[in-house]
């Protein structure tokens, strides 16, 4: 009589490995969807924060509550109505960096590097940056129907906030116009 050895047969081990592979495959797909969803939520939250910041800034400046922006700088000085241009305002807003909460601190969740998310179309350094028109980027620019001659703001001038839904693709549903008076 043969002694039966204790342990698993090769077929039993193969079945277990196959089951684990199927479970891992399903889990990997769900994980990728979760990561994509998280990136989308972060990009949306950053977009909303940029819009809220600019809404408050334009209300303060348009209603002459202050003549200068409390946060946007041109070089080392605060942006001032009647002194600085709209181009300078957009550049300063995109570069705004304050204790980790300014627009320059937002990181693009779709970019694996340490790339920022907010750019200025008026700044040559920004437009030459490889992340400028990448998925998730937020770009501030003078409204295309208005002159970019660099003149000071006197009268009505508009600027836009754009969102790139994919590389080199502006999400037209997310183009928001702001008006300086």
C-alpha cells in the first residue's frame, strides 16, 4: 500500500495562482480608475480655488476697496490700479506664492513631475514651459478680443481663465471671463 504524502498537488497550486491573478487584475483596473478619479477631483478643486481667488480680487479692485492687490506683485511691489498693466496683473497672479497657499503652489495632478498648474499666457517663461498646455493646466490670459498692447487699465478690460482638459485642448466649458473696470 502506498503512503499518501501530505501537501498540495500541482493542479491545486495552479488553480490558486489563477484565482489570485484574476483578483489582482480586477483590483488593478479599479485602482487605476480610483487614481484617475482622484486626479480629476484635485484638478477641479484647484480650478475652483483659482476662480474664487480671482473673483475676490476683481471685486476688491473693481469696487476700489483697495487701489492695489493685497497679494499680486509686480516684481517686489504690489500690483496697483492705474500704475500697472493687465498683463502685469495676470503674470503676478500666476506667480502669486504665499506660505504654500498661492496660485504658484498648485501642482498639476496629471503631471508626475513637480510641475505647477497655473500659468500666465502673458509670460514668455510660462509659455515656453513644457507643462503650459498639458492636461490639467490652468492658464490666465488677456481676452483674445482685447488688445495686449500693455497699456494701463483704463476703461473695461477682460481676461480669461482657461482649463486644459487634455494636452493642447482647451475645455471651452471651463473658460471663465473676468472684467476689470
